[in-house]
């Protein structure tokens, strides 16, 4: 499963230039499988979370629609104040731990008519047989026109006949709609397997916009494989897990019972009008509680475990402030669950979290934690906790990171 080693955002809200992990040509340490970002209110955590969402939405729809979504309000509101654009994003990743690195660079700007369009897209990969070093483009589009190399191997150029050194064809391409990503179209073609894999990777990103009230709804009956981003199909996923993965589902129930005393059983009931009721039984009462009666915290813990235990999990999971509504003593075990699922098995998802809660931060290592701060100029900066010598020394002496954060050791001084 692909893993992101680095991510860079420029000219997106307060993120004038924020980079995390390893990027093209860099020697920085890559992002960890479980990564957490902290920061004060207004430091840019939600913007960083939404930068991932923006890239995914550009693929799912187009760049104009992604800009105009309700939570964003248009290109002008997204563009960093005082900047002329474009907004730029870079995702540096590998398709597997020892595979060649790949960089995807996207620039979004305004055309002369004031409409967002894809100014450029570049996909680059290291040469075959190398896992480090220079990356060469196999897709390069500017203003909707450019070149693409087919096949599995990207080289830096082509001969006069339009074929590279390994006989792979080079093609000139021109898009009919500059609002659409080139990878959205080219990724559907058999001759571009690398582009297809990137397209599938981005399509698989899961950004959690889970709302307990959404989980309390009554969806139409019918098993569904995956939890959606709002969680309003949680009963359908329970139906699927009950039917197809009963042992795994029973394990989830046992872990919920360990964390939330009194939850003995969770199942579903189908109403006469073919809607799904999610039922929670505890040992104290004969009649079940329904999702509509359960606390926000119980529903959230259940939803997160259901997401993590998906037999075919998303490759990349983003969760913003998972602590909301949870008892503080659950946060350490939640962090352990997230880390275990991110690192504990082959094909595990990479997990990215933003938080305000020191109790969750207590469970982290300095390599997993990033500190986002707003400078005096109003723009955000970011730093890994392990880069701070004092923090490394204090953690080595046994002091937890959450306590250090609460005591202002992780904030600018």
C-alpha cells in the first residue's frame, strides 16, 4: 500500500509555504505511518487537514468545484492573503516501502476570466533500480498541454522517434477542460498504469467528517463495505461486518466493551419500512438502546474502530480532532489503536490526525508529532518535535509530550 513520505502546501490559506517530511531531492526523514499535528487555535491545523481534502476533491470533481465547495468559498478565499497565486501542492510518496519514490505536483490558478484551472501537473519518478536520487517526469502538463510517457518506466527524455531508451512511447496530450486533472483522464487508460495507481491512491483517501448526529440517522437497509466520510451509513457497515466478517466484528465489540463499560452487544434491526436501526445492549437493561440514544463518544469510538477494522482499509486516513466528545482517559488507548493499525500489519493505512488534546499527545513519540504555529507575519510554520533538542532530552528522561506541550515547551518562545 502506498505511503506518503512528504507533503508540501503553498499559498493555501495561512499555509504560505508549509512542508512536512521528505520531498523531492530532500534528505529529511519521511512522515511516520502515524502522524499527529498540534497547534493553537488559528494556527492552520484545519487548513492543513483541508489541503489533503482539496487535492482529493480536485480529482473527484474538478478544481473549480473543489474551490467553490461550501466549506471553502472560492479560490480568492483560499489563496493566501497578499499572494497572487497559484496554489501549489506536492505529494511525495512510494507505492510500497522499497519502491522508487514518486512526486505529484499540482498548481491551481485563475484564468483571465477569473475561473480556477489547472495551471500545471507534473508526475516524476526515480529511475528503475534506484530508491533515492533525482526524479524524472513521466507526465508534464502546463495549461492543459504537455507530454506523457506510457509504461512502467519514467526517463528524463526521448529520442527523435518519440520513444525513450526502453522503447516506451511518448505522447503529446491536450485536455479539453483545463478544470479537470490530467490524471483523472489519463488514469483510466491501460497504457498509463503508474498514473492509474496514483489516481486510485488519491481516490482512496479517507478524510473523516464524522458527525454523531449523522450516525443517528436511519439509512435504507442493505449491507455496505465501507464507512462513508460522514458516518451516516454506520448501520449498513455493521450489517456487512456481521454477515461477512463476524469474527473481526466480535473483536471490535470486545474492545469497545473494554473501553466503554456496559456495552455488551451491538447489532442492527430492520424496520418495516426497510431502514436500519443500530442497537446497543448493555447488561443492566433488557431492552436495547438505539443509536439515537447513545452518547457522541460511544458512537465515535465505535465508528473509528469500525473504520480501522475495515478488511480493505483506505490507504490514507485523516481525522480532525478525534478527541471531541471523548472521555479523556480514552485518548491514550485511542492513540494506541491508531498507531497499531497504522504500523501493525502489511497493507495498513497511513493515519494523519490533528488534535488539541494533551492526553492524546502523551501517547506519541517526538517523531510522530508536528507543531504548527502562526508567525508574527500571520503565516504558518511547522516543525517536527524531534527536531527540538530540549524536547528530545526531556522525553528521554521520561516526561510525556502532552505534559511538555501543556507547559509550553512545544510552543515558540
